[in-house]
């Protein structure tokens, strides 16, 4: 039978729908009841039923095939669940996604900014799974970090990698840089800056706590503190720390001295070298890891370098 001029006296999902007269089959009622709904009537077309949610009491239209063969969901219960999750995190669900993606919504975050967020991410955050970052606040933070290094944040990088942004140096040159490198100052202007080979660097000695025993790493970097964080998979487990570092005039000098030190150690105490299989699950490196017993020996070598010893020469350090 066709849709009539009769209108339901209450809104169904926010709209006043026309009544559709037609039979309501027993197997439809049984299926709806088993899935938490009662059939109120028919509307929209001969293919639709009006369901009343047994949890919240709100009506919603669903296709007969969905009621019969699938598990219909109540949009009102879903909305309430999402609103409660947002409130539990200190946010507010403002409405549907402006871009029309049903898995996303527009939320007012605790900072006061409105931003798109995936509903499941908000629910996970409310349960303590992670924190919700605000895109506006995050961009402001990235801009401050860039300004501290003499750069200006321009926009997203012209490449797909999410960790890159496009920045402009004080000289006017623009280039893509990772957010982490900009934050820690590990960046050089390709137009006016020094290359890593010409700018100052350091030779460092790091310590890490592996499950079996401590190990140490000898290497070079212009920022050892950043390097110690960068090399660890889980800092809470390996507890990395900078034991010491010595300044080098240039990166070229640092890499030359560092490689010579590794060669000297391998020739003098090869048993101090830790095989990669013993640390590769914990550290993002493939070599330059030594047993903790080598710490005093290598530290003495660094003292010798500070006192003028050149490990690339044939002269002994002590």
C-alpha cells in the first residue's frame, strides 16, 4: 500500500515522516525484538520500518532487510555514547563532520578550539587510551619550535610523510624538515647554512640498560641528548643517558675521530663488542654498542683525545 498523507505525530531522526500503510510480518517483529527494538510502524517506503529503541525509546527508520538480516543500531544511543565520552574527556560533541565523513564529528576540545575528530579516537581517549591533540594548538606549538630555531612554519610539507612540515629560514629559503629535527635544532639551511660536515659536532658516550646487562654506545652527533632519545625503542625500559661528550670543531673531524676510535677498540678489546642480536630489539642501531665493562677504557680514550691524541695516527693513547 502507498504512503498516505498521514504524518507521524513525532519526529523520526529529526524529521516528520509520512505513514506507510502495510502489513508488519511476524518474523520482522521477532527479529527486531531480538535486536533490542520494537516495530512502531512503517514509513518512508514499503522497504522501511520505524523502530523504537528499547534502550532510549527513540524512533529511527531502518530497512526491512537490515532488521531481518543484520544488526541495526540506534543512532540516538550512539550519539549519547559519543557525547558522554566527549564529556568524560572534557570535550563537547558539536555535530556531524563538516566534510561528511560519518566516522568523524566536530568536537570542541578542552582547549576551546573546534576540530574534526574520529569518534572512536575520542572514546578511546575518554577511556584513558591516549590523549587528543588539537590541530590548532599543535600547529601553534610547531610554529613556536620553529621560531626558536630561526625558522617560520609555512604549511604542510609538499610530500605525503606526516612527520614533515615546510619551513622558511630567516634568509628566505624554504625547505621540508621533520617536526622532531626542527624541535631539537637538528636542521641546517640548504641555502645559507653549514653542512653537517662543517658545523660543530660532538663525540658522545651513551649508556643503556638492556634486560641482560648495561651496554654503552660510542658515536658522534651535534645533539647527543636528542640522539639518546632517538635510538631507543622504549626509553622506560632502556633508560638511556649521556655519560659524557667532547666537542669537535666540525662534523668531519668528529666522524674521522669516531671511526678511528672504533677501529682502535676493535683491535685492542674485540671481546667488548656486543653482537647486534643482543640489542636490536631495544635499540635503533646496528653497531657501535659495547659491553658496560668498556666504559672506563673508552672514557680514558676520550680523555686522551681531549689531551690531543689523534687515534688516526700510529701514536698510542697512553
